[in-house]
């Protein structure tokens, strides 16, 4: 494709899922207990979008990759020390809350403003990518709103494959139920691609790529614009962990057939 594409990946930070996450109600609303102390990682859904986009940049001559992240600068720097070793990218940071209790609209507005300010942005080459879902907000709406704010009407969610055809058109495979795909064709960018898990494994760490990225990450963090991202107009009544419920019955000398039959009946009763 002549001129290549400009892949812009929106990625958030989330607490490391190996940590215990306990919601608490604070004076300004819900948050996570000891949230500032929790180690962070790149949102797994957005990470797939980043790796798939980086692979496409290598395939399509003249393409470029920009990672746009919204989160507290200290946390972003911590995450980029690891994520920055995976693939090469240009970097733009926005300093703000990455809490799971922020509103999608406010987050999207901050990201859209950062994307509009990208140097040499050409909308007719733009592929706006990100996670189909989020391990933090889980709303699956932020990327769509960013696309709408940028005037991008062609949006595809749950994408596992993205191809550029010989005539410059785009072929996108979106997940459907039953392990099937919906195949869509788009004549040209701009498009919004909400990635599922894609088809590529996580790239190995490459310290040379990490050092190259950090030369751009540190100045970008210093230039990061601070934004107030919250949940204006939203009232949280409570924040708590889901309650666990166990129904245990001890029975002696039951045959495997009786156990299996009782399990099937229990499942049917729940459906």
C-alpha cells in the first residue's frame, strides 16, 4: 500500500491481576484498597492491539505505530520499563487517573484530544486500535467513543485478523458465536479496530528495543498534559467484592452414576 498506514493504539494501565484487588468507598467515591501501591501492567486487551499493530507495521511499508496512554506518570513509567521492550513505537502520554471507576466519556475525550495533536496525523491513513474490552473498565465503550469523537464511522470490534489487500482495501475478521467469524471489507481508512486476542503470541523482551523506546518515553512523560478524568454526574452507591456462595452436601457411598445424575439435574435447575 502506497504511503503505509498510521496505527494509533490506545492503551490503559491496570493493576497486576496477581494482586488482591479490594474495592473500598472513599471520600471521593470508590477506589481500590492501597491502589497507589499496587503494581501495574499494560491492559491485556490493549497489549494484543499493540502487538498485532506492530506486526502489521513491519508488513506494510511506510507505516508507523504510536502508543497513546492515559495514566499516572509514575505508573506509566513503571509499565513502560517492561512493555517498552516488546515492540518499537512512538509514544504519547496523558497524565490522569487510570482507575476502573472513571467514566468512559471523560477518558475518551482526553484520548481524542491527544490523538488530534499528534504530529503529521493524516486521517486517511489512520487505523485507531485498542482492546475490544478492558481489564479495568470492562465497559468496552471507550475506544468506540474515541472513534466517534474523531469522526470515524467504520468500527469493528472483537477483531482477530486484519489484512490490507492489494488494492488498498481492508479485510477484517470479527468474532461471532460458535467459533465463526464475520468477514468485513472496508475500502480505506480511517477505521477503528477493537482487537480481541488476535493470532500472535506475546513478543519476547528485547533490551535494545527497550532502550530505544525509553529515549522517547521519558521526554514524553515530562511533556504529558495533566487531565482531570473522573465520573462527573455518576453516583456510586456501593463498591464490594462479589459474594461467594457454596452449596456443599456430604454423601457417603454414592455411585459415580448417581453423582453425575445429580450434577446434571443441578445444572439444569440453574439454566
